[in-house]
C-alpha cells in the first residue's frame, strides 16, 4: 500500500547552518539483482554530533540504506562521508570513517577472542602494536567490557556480543556510527545498558530501530522510511505526536 | 541479500517444465548414457544428438541456445581429455619437442579427443537443461520414485538446503570483514600475508561452528514440522498421455542415435 505524505517539508534539515558535514546522501536509488527496488531516491543529511533514528516497517529499505553508507552496496546517487564521496578508490578510507554495526552481532564477530575481534580493524589498518592495544583498551572501556578481553566471543550473551560488536568499530575511531537495530533481541537490563551506552558515546550516530521508546528517549531527530523513500524527517517529539503519520507507516506511538 | 547463485531453476511456463520429473530424469540419464556409449567419430550421431538437445531447448521456452550458453562452465573439465590427442595408436600428424619430452599428436588421438569433448559437452547441456526446468524438490521426488536409495536422496536434499545457508553465512562474514578493512593515511593496510591468512582461518572455523549450530536449528525446525526424511512437493506426479508420448519419443530418438552411431 503506497503511502505518501507530501505535507511534510522533507528537505529542511533540523539543524540549520549545516549542510550534512558528516553524512550527505543525495537522491540514492538502488535495486537488488531480482529487480526489487529497495531505495527510491533517498536524501539525508547528518551533522556533526547529531544522533538520528531511522524508523519504518520491515522492508522499508533501512538496512539497504545502511549498507550504502560504507559502500558495501552501491546504488545510483551520491553518498558523502565527511565531504568524501563514496567511490571505489576511497572505500578503504570510508570504511575507517563509518563504523557499521550489523543487526546480528554474530555476523560482526568472526575472531575467536574478543581482543582479536576488536583489534581486527586497527590491525588491518597497519597501526603499530602499541597503538592497537591502546585502541582496543579504549574501545572496550567505552562499552564497559574491559574485563572481557580474553573471552571467547562465541560464548557471550547477546547483550555482551552487541557491546563487543560496537567496540569492534569504535576501535577504528569512526566519524559516524551506524547501527542496525541495536536493541533488537535484548532483555530489559541489556537494553537499558545499551541505551546508556549510546547516550554517552560522544559520536555522530545513525541507528535504525523498531524500539520507539528508545528512539523517543535517545534521539532528538527521527527519520521515517517506507517503501524505499524517506517519508518524514524531523524532531522526534513532533513526529511521535502525529499518530496518523506513524500508523500510515506501520508504526505505533509508544 | 541471499546468495541464490546455485539455484539454476528457471521459472517458466513450458512443455518441458510441465513434463513429469521422472520422465525428465530418466531421459536425461539415458541421453548421457547413450552419449557415453556412442563410438568415437560418429559425427552424424553427435549431430542428431545435438539436434535433439536443441529441440528440447526449444520446448523449454528458455531459448534454443540456453543450454549452450550455460555449458561453458564445464569446458575446463573436458581438458582432462587433452592427453587423448597423443594416443600411441594412429598416424602421427606432427612432432612437438617440449624439453626432454616429445609429444606426437595422431589422427586417431585427435578424433578421440574431439569425440570425448563433444559427447561430454552434449551430456553437460542435457543436465543443465534438466536442472533449469525441474524444481529441486521435484527432482528429488523423481529420484525417490525411481527407487534411488533414500540415504542418497536425503543427503543430496540436505546438501542443497544447507548450501544456501552456508553461502549466506559466508556472505555475511565477508561483509563484516570488508566493513572493517580500512586504511588510514601513513600506514600500509592489510599487515602481512600470515596475519590475513590467520584471520581467514579463524573465519573458516567460525563458519563451521555457526553453520553446524544453524543446521541443528534448521533440522529441529524441520522435525518440529513433521519432517520424516522425505521431501514433499505440491506438484502431483501423475504420468499423463503427453508424458508417455515424450518418454517413448525420447527412447526412439536414443535408439536411432545408437543405430546411426554404430552402422
């Protein structure tokens, strides 16, 4: 059921005076090899320090959009990270700037121990060992998991894996953190821990979520996606009050 | 996002798609057998076999050259027959000296090589056409009807099921690694070969662990829904008049092939 909301001014960024200095997506189109059109002209700007939530029903194109932000998928249109346009030759640089955390932490963690997983990014960059250790310690400290250095990733709980997955990209000191449904599948305590963690991380953030309570609590700006388009972009507090809008796009006011 | 590179079934509405899978499986197997039995240098028979194949392609509505276009993937395997060119029987055509070894291609050897190449090419195309026009569960079902041991059909059907699971898992692991394989100015990325090899080794280990656990979960889910070791399919397998006609017609062609090839 196609739903459009022409009444909302989509082009006006929330923060004035910023032209998407961290993330700038312009008219992005993408279709999967089976010709399913996943993105139909997405434009989105993020400014330094902004924390933005991307919401919308399953299949709206949220994950597809996120996979474009570090060039794993490449569609037609423009994606800029901190002024650097995503192109094949600067993908390695882009990947250091965008910390992409997949929805399932199992997809993210591929090394035997927590330490090796968090160290993968910095090691791959070719940093000297002292700096790698320093970065791993720093990243684990940020997610409050310093005691888990030598643990086996495979044997952690989902909540613990989630934090480690975030640490694996923090160790690369990214400019923007992109998280795909971070609170999915967490128990209330792990969820609360995650919310506190995301609040305290001093970094630009774009997360997708179905957890509207968390969105309301944490993210001042909310972007609603449906059927491959951005249908609303504005202050969370305002959009959350528009029950008709939420309902039209398969969401429920929390 | 899923890897479906292995699924070669092509949805289409055609005579060949509708044909009973048993007829298709038997005809394909016999066609391959017939090719294997044809003598060397039976060019007329090869030509007729190829025409039959083209006709089957036409029936599949996938295009006359469908199986031909897809067949090149198997060509490297035919290279195993290259040694046949240098058969000690027959008249030498030339003499190539490669260091201490002297290679002598013969006319007999060349004919043999050409025949092997053509016959395997024809057989591969038949198999490609079978896979493209028959749903996998239907094919397994046909094998069961033809009294292929259940252990074999079960192993094949599981292999097929898990191939997708495995390749999806690989895709996700590679994506995760790719996302964190970055460079910063002033440093050479990628460390060294030994380290990258170790990471890859770890990933293979992870892959095994995960697919093992996942396959367990899938199997449990299958059991929970009443799986008893047999693939079910909604397609009813009833031999219609058309199926019998096709079956008899193929047998006649195969017999004709053998007659032409031998006399």
